[in-house]
C-alpha cells in the first residue's frame, strides 16, 4: 500500500506529533476532539493534567532581543493548577487502585480460527455466560480465556470477558479487553459500554462520558444511559475548566508575544540612536586630518538641536565621516543641500561666517567659498584646465 500523503503533508504531521509530545494537553483542544476520540478508541490514555512542557513558539515568531536582560518570570498560577484542583467533582465510587491481571491472555492476534475452533469457542462462551449468571466470576474468566484462545478474532469474547473483569473491579484489565474488542470491531457497543464504566470508576470522567455516549449511539441501553447521566456532570465541569485554562494560556501567550515585539522594537530604536550618535562623533570629532573644533566645546555641537538632528540623517553622517578622513573629498558633496546646510551651521559655530572655512582644515569653496582647498584634487584639476 502506497503512502497517501506527500512529503509536505508528512512534514506537517511530524511537526504535529512533536508538539503533542511536548504539550500533550493540546489534545483537549475542541478543534482536535476528533483526533482525541480516535486515540481514546484505541485505548490511549489522554493526560488530564497540564504539564510543564517547553514553550511552543509559532514558526513565524522570530522577534528576539539579544541585548535584553533575561527575565525569570514566575509561572502563572492558572498554568500550574491541575484541572481537578479547581473543580469540585463528585468522586463517590471512584476506586483508587485497580491493578492489571497478570494472567490476562489476549490470544494469538494473528491466528485465523477454523470452523471447528469457532464452534468450540462458542461452546466455551455459553459455559462462561452460565458461570457469570451464577456469579462464578473466576470460572467465567477462565472459560472466556479458553474461548479467546480458540477464536482470538471475536470482539464479543473480549467485551464479555471485560464485563467480568469489571465485576471483579479489575478495571485496567477490563479496559484492555474492551480496547481489543474495539480494535476488532469499532462498532462494539459492549466494548464502549464496559470500558466507559471502568473509566468512570477510575475517575476518568471525560473518557467515560465519551465511551458511554458512543455506546448509546450504536445501541441504546438503559444501563449505559444511566451510567452516562451519572458521569456527565463531572465530565462537563472538566471540559469547561480546560477550555477556560486554554483561553487564559492563549491570552498570556498573546500578551507575551506583544511584549517581546515591543522590547525588540525599543532595542532597535536604541541601537539606531547609538549608531547615529557614533556617526556624528566620527564625522565632527577632532580626528587626524578631520575638522578640529579648536576652542569650541565639542559638546556644544552635539547638543545643538539643529546639528544633532542633521546627524541623525545617515547620508549627512556618512558625508562628514568621509570628509573628515580626507578634506579633499568635500567636492563630492558641495552640491548636496543637506550637507551644505550643516557645514554652514558648523562654520557659524566656529565664527567663520557662511563663506569661511575651518582654520587650516576645511577648504574654501564649500558652503559659500569660491575655490577648493589648496593642494586638493579639485584645485589641481582647475590649475590644469580639467573639468
């Protein structure tokens, strides 16, 4: 048989299984009820408590803040609490311990009985039913086991032996037999009925409600209906409580995602301001070959609102860093109005006016001067008549 799924679907399925491993409580989500019901039908015990699993982050959430300090926030009391801890349940009749029958024989699952073996199995089943009606439960178990060995493909035999285990309060053995009956026949009303009762006596009210409901759908039975009505209030309380816990968890995750995004945005803004300030310092500071501030306090430049605002522009900051490293590079920016305006502002700070130059450093011809600095490439080009 070929696989009915493509590679992408298989990858998604693997991701879902990994999520179920780390967060088994997700199986109680209403949208996954169909999958939970299937697992329960196979005899899988679904965890009823919330577990301290790893945080699951959506694949699209890549917002991180490497500069932010880690925060050790205490877990929410809503997530620490178990469902039963906050819900008042009627625990009357619940059995605390129900060990598995070590001698429980499930027969050969691959055996195909002959017609003769089927007839012999039916005879053993009749004897077992008589023993059960006479309340000889141990004898009934033995006879049903012999019948199962002869015909291990009979769902009815497993369901009937499960009924006897239920009478003996061997609840886990009952669940094991009934689960096998449902594997052989998914429409076994008896399998659902007796397994549902066993779940109820173990205090697994949601599982019990599911199985008893399924039994009633397949074949209505007064006793199954009575058992269902008995377990329904507890099951509904647990369902509502888990929905409430799930809503709170999702709301907390939403708030946490918003908080992380906000912190990342603030960190990026701080980094941008720091980078702009560093660029301003590199462009306007007293670097070798750059623009000396002379007797002017460098802080006066940084705290001048207009200059500080101008240096927030990456284009202006880059231009000043370039000219600072080589004053002759000013010719590349003399037609740039943004850079020229800041140069004039700086010249006024130095008391040189709009057409002057920084003493010994800033060449004339930039910001109002007529010619480039002596010795610069621009002047050399003029001297030889080049464009």
